[in-house]
C-alpha cells in the first residue's frame, strides 16, 4: 500500500501551535517525515484493521472520522465519553437562568460576515488530498446558480479576494504610459518555492468578471495586493525579501485600471502573511513593509481624492496576532499610521488539517477550555486598537481577515461537517464580543473548509450558521450571563463547574432583516446565539431577564441546529444539518428557506439539546439598548 507523503513546509512551521510540536521547526528531513507517516499508519492498521487504514489514508472512503479518534475517549472539562458509537454517560438535565444586559459591549459592521475566494489551483494538495479542484478565483464558474444563490442570500457580504499566493500574482494590465505589462504566467507547481507554486496571472477580463459578479449579487470586494513580489529575492533564501524600494508599477497600473472602471472596491489589503516574524510564503522587513504601505496610501489618495469613496487601506494580514510586532509596525508607520483604516490578522485555532500532526481535532472543536484560548488573541487584538486610540490616534477598525479553523485546506469530515459549527459559531460570537467589526471565513468555496462543497455543489452546515447570523444577529453586541446553573435535583454548589462552561451564549440586538420579515418582530428585540458542547447534558433555561428585570410575555423564534442522526455520534461528521428537526437540502441549486419554530407559550422553557447550537429571537424583549434607532453604519461600502 502506498500513498502520497504530504509536503510539509514553513507554512506549517509559521502557524505551529503548542499542540503540534512536530511542526515547530523550520526545516524537516524528508526521510524522517516519511518514516513518521509510515510508522503511524502501520500502528493504526494493526489496531483498527483494514477499515481503519482506509480512514487514515482517506477518511472520505469510509464516511467516518479517523480511527485514532474513534477508538479512544476524550475529555470535555470533566466529562469523558468515547467517540463511538454512543455516549454511555447518563443523560442529565441542567437548569439555568439567563440575563441579557442593557449595555452595548461592541458594535460590528452590518456586513460582519465576510467570505473569501483564494488563488489555489487544483494541484494544491495537503496530506495526500487535493480538495481545491477549480475553486480558484481565476477559473471558478461564477455563473453557477448555487454560487450565485449562496452569495445573494448572504449579501450584503464582503468578498475578500486573496490568499497565500497573493504575493505571486502579476496583473496583466499595461501602464497608462503605454508600457506593456510584465510577464504574466499561469500558476504552476514549483517545489523550490516555499508555497510549492510559482507564477500567477490576473487578467483584466477576469477582474471585470469578478466585479460584475459582486455588482450583480450585492457583495463588496476587498482585494489583497501583491507586496512581497515588489522586492528583491535571495537565491539562497526563498523567504527573504529586500532591496531599497518597492517596485509598485504593476500594482499602480492595476489600481489605475480599477479606478478608470469606477469599480466600488471596499478596500485593498497589501501582502498576505509576509511579515518578518511570521511570514509563510515570504518575509518582508518592517521598514520595507512600511514603505510599501506608505506608497499604497499615496496612490489611493491620488486616484480616489474623495475620502468618502476611497477604498479602505487594510492590513497587515499577519498569520498570527503578535502584539509586540503590531505595536512596532504602528510605531514605524509614524505620521502615516492614520492612513490605515483597518487592522487585520489571520487565525487558524484548530491547528493543522493533518490527521497525523493533529489527531485530536474533535477535542479542539468541543473542548470549552480550548475554545476559550481564542479569547486571549481576540482580547489582545482589541487592546491593541484601544491602545492606539488612547494614544491619540483614530478609532481603527479591527477585522479577522481570514479564519478557516484548520490551516492547509482544512480537514474533510471536520471543517466541512456539522461538528465544525461549534468552533465557527463560537468564533463569530467571540470576535463580535471582543470588538471586531468583521470576520472573514476561509472560504466561500474551495478546500475542506469551504461553505460550499466543491465536489457535491451543495452547501456545508457552516453556510447555514453564517446565513442565520447574517439574518438574526444585529450590529449591537450585548453583555449576557448564565446564572445558577445546576443539575436537576442537585444544588449549584454540588454541580461541576464544567456544566455551565459547556453552554456558551452570545447576545445581540436583532438584525433588521428579521424585523422586516416577521410580523411579530419589534424594536427592542434581542437574539441569542447558543452552543451546547456537552455530550450528555440537556440545558433548560427557565428564566429570562433583561437588565435584571424579568422579561415580559411574548413569543420566541427558535432556530435549533442539530446533527441529522439520533444516537450515532458519527452524525456529528455529516455534511448535512437539521433545522428544528428538518434536514436542510439544496434543491435546484437554491438555498432553502429557514423558517423558525415559533413558541407562543412563554411558560414553556427553552431547552438546548446536547451537542447542538443555534439561535433564539425574543421579539418582545424590549431591551432599551435595542429600542433606539440603529447607529450609523461604519464605512463598509460605497
């Protein structure tokens, strides 16, 4: 038996976490990697048999997650449960009360949900799988009915065009002075390149098609410009970039073309994960990066003199949020710092998509403590922007510019299945709560983390999570707390703390989409996003309060998302999802309707089943923070 040994590069090293010690070095011995993979495979085969081996080499052959996860127990903050086939722990009922405050703790953009398209060609492979097919923005079939339906339903949505190969891309456009464009070649496999590819050509015909696509469907484009390609490269070090100046002629010609076409671009990023400390495909010294941002700022002012219509300047798109580096970058920008509108960073909190480097991905998705480690990053990022504001600078926007759960294309049956919704919804809630104005999901389509499944051309469960957020969760973020959580027939003191920790709740004023589309909706309405991480504890919310006062009478609209199976926990890895007990299916390439379950009897408590997530709207909450008119929208589109 043979299979393709994954090519491990600095991409893994740059994004390594404490849970993936194998990838913390910068260079690896190829023979050592091969032995690790072979020995690991043989060991699992000896325990699990032929079916297990097939799952290891290609999980899609069996339809189940890895044998390495199936055969052993995992622990979620005190509760131990084997993955297969049925959780043997006795079912329990926990009871809580919930209080939603009148205090606004954050404000998002109206188009908080952002999706990405990447450059990766069909030859992009990770860990023996090649999940990109024709999903590259260079050749994706933009006229496909499902793609258009998915984007139209999410709109207004930000479409971020970028990715790891951004700094390889040449724009096939002549300069206004008449000089021909530089050589523009297709993306080809190149094993000597840190990213495994060279070349990349964006024609203006394709750029026109992408803009017409968004113009027709209501999305706003953020485009990532080539930064590292404008600097010199050392033959002896493929990551190094240097020189005295940024050669920006091709970038400027592209911007001139865009301005002449009067495309309403929301913003331009500059470079993709190329900072000196954490660069994945290249590493640009801070001083050179500052020069490039300064050049781009001046070009944008020249081409768009009206600040109201000028695209946002966005960056620096580091692969991690490193407070020390971001502060140094801001310091070196000096007086030009004010020209930046949005600070961004990328995060892949689940670690690598590899089953060998990251065998416990289920635990990463369902462990409350591990999910909460994200709060450290998001809080530091928010503090960074606050520090700049307190230092006399303007109030910068803060975006998560790229997040797909697991890097290197995600993982099949994990980042494209029902179980993915636990980390995804938790990140949406956390980012909004920690004063992030936008969140870009990698990807709309492509890889194993796409919202649209490129092989089946159906939407994955996370698409519905994103769509419901878009329709239900408004811009104002509210403080919310669970109180008095206890097992039935047990005191609060005798109930383990992990019981309450496994129920996560986020609260927003209800989005105007719901207010405009449901007759029971009123100003003052609130929406809760909830996640029950427990394998066996059902949560009952028997009391609701607004600002400490009992919530008045009135109906509620429930959107309960659950796995399609009943007892078999393999259904957690299904590509399907139930809404209020009904499996959602795409028919004739159209996104299905998502009706709520209306509960008119307020005495009926809200019950949240184990391993489920979703949203609940309280139209008659009369929250004072939500009664006031919507605040003016931040600059998110022209």
